[in-house]
């Protein structure tokens, strides 16, 4: 079996289309989408429609949860602020039926024909867990509870946007690259092909597909997305163009600054972009 695992598309239609064009030449048996189809670049609805047209398994990511839970008692108050403007932009595109379909997506996937493989967005515990080479084994055990003793040996996940493999005892945790929001310094559409080996286990093939980044920049401007999503939209666009982390370090810096003195979101983004040390 040969699987193509795509994840973290984030409304980036040109990157998604480029990745699927590449997949079409790879003789895969199945495509799986491991979450975060929506929110980020301008085209959440178009990416969701394209994902649905593939008739493939789709997992729910944390950005689907933002869209699903927004406006409900589960949503924190901050979700109504300009810090979540890209979520508001995505929600405006999606009909109630789309949001209901997102809510029905599974959180994990095990294929009957591949019993040694588990697919999740971030972990079994949470759709927002981060895993790095430094994550303690005890923390991994909390992220992947195994009360029945049948946790597969191979775990494919997404969420962190940088491809890597992590050994955990006799298990292998593989993190996908991101289709629409790569963070390894290469602004390409990144995905994973996993191929069953005759002797057992899986061979890993991380894919990096060039696409028209300029087309995404134009979509931010021409669609009105950049104007509507404001400073956070600027950070999403910068992340796409540079393939470097902007949003997470900004939110951490902004929280620190607000503890010291009142600062507007616009002023905070300007400060963040102007200062390589991010005001530390």
C-alpha cells in the first residue's frame, strides 16, 4: 500500500492544487487529509470543497474546531476579537452545512488494511499537541494513551508543519510537512508518502512541491482577505511567503507586552515585525 498524507492546507488553494497535481503522478492507493483544511489563506471554502471532492478520509484539526466552536459556549471570549480575524473570514465563507460536516470529521483514523498505522492531526489526546525531538517519553505516553494495548507501531501526525520522524521506544512518530503553510524555510507545498515495505513497516517519502506563491499573495489582496483580517492576516501572509514561524512567536510576545502595558494589536504587530528579537 502507498498512501499520500496531506495536512495543514490552511485555505491555500494554489498550494493544495499543486500538491494534488503531484500526488496524481505518484501512483498512490489512497489519499488521507490529516486536518486543518481551513483558516489562514483566503480560500477556505474552495479548499474544503476540493478536499470533499477527493472522497478520501479527512481528519478534523484544531482550525476546524475553531470554525465549529466559534459562537458557542465552548469558545473563549478572545475568539471574537481581531486576533481571530482569519477564523471569522473562513466562517463567512462556510454555510451551516459545511460547519456541520466539519464537526462530523473523525479525530483519528486506522485503516483495516494497515493495522500497524495510526493517523491523527496532533495526538490522540488533543488536536493542538506539539511533538518535537525533545518531547519527553512520558509526555508522549499521555498524548497517545494505550489502555487496550493495541496502539499501532507507526503514528502519522501533522499540526507542527515541519516534517520529522521521532523514535519512541519501538514506535515511530512521523510528522507531516504542511501543504499550505510550510515552516521549514522552504515555501513549497509539502506532504508525505508512506509506503508499506515487504518486510514490514513503512518507508517515508517527504515531498516538497514548488507552487505559485505570488498567486497566493494576489489572492490575499484581490479577495479582500488582507484588509478584512488585518494584522493577523499580515502575519499569515508573511508566514506563507517566508515559510518561517510568525504567528506563534507573535502571540507569545503580545501576551508578554500586554502584561507590561496596554498595546493595540496593530501596534504589536508593527513592533514584532520591526524587531528581530521581538522585544525580548
